[in-house]
C-alpha cells in the first residue's frame, strides 16, 4: 500500500543529516548490523544508501525520538503521502493520533 522511504527521503523530510562515512575509518564505520537492518526495514524504510552502523543509528534515533514525542510513524506518513491526503499541518509534525484519524477518514 505504501512505497518505502529511502534513507535520503528520511534525511530530507526530517531535516537530519546522515553522515557520509565513505573513506573514513574508526568507530561507526563498521557495517550496518543485521539487527539495525531488520529494525529499519520493519519501520518501512528502504535501507538502500545506509552502509554503516553510524548512519543507521542516526535514522533509528530520529524514529525513536518521533515515537517518544507521539508523532506519526514512518509507515503512517508514507500512507498519508501515498494516498494523497492533504493536511494543514506539515507531515513531519502530525501526531500518531492525527495520522490514524486522517487515514481512517480517507478509507471510510
């Protein structure tokens, strides 16, 4: 029902910076772990473009912060965007509850 956001979409959409670690050495430069890969994929995010552990951590931190603040999940935002639902509030700031109501109203 929804197209997965890429890491680049997440970066642009939420105004976060996913570090480019190509050519760098040290902590965080290790490859993305399987646990990170599975978790990010379960969030509805296409992991293409995420090669390193530190990059995955930035995305995960962003998602967990949204969750703690009661904001809509990535899957909810993708559904709203893909259904073409118009909102007064920018998508980045829609709460989980508001997103649920918008989607339910559209599908009824």
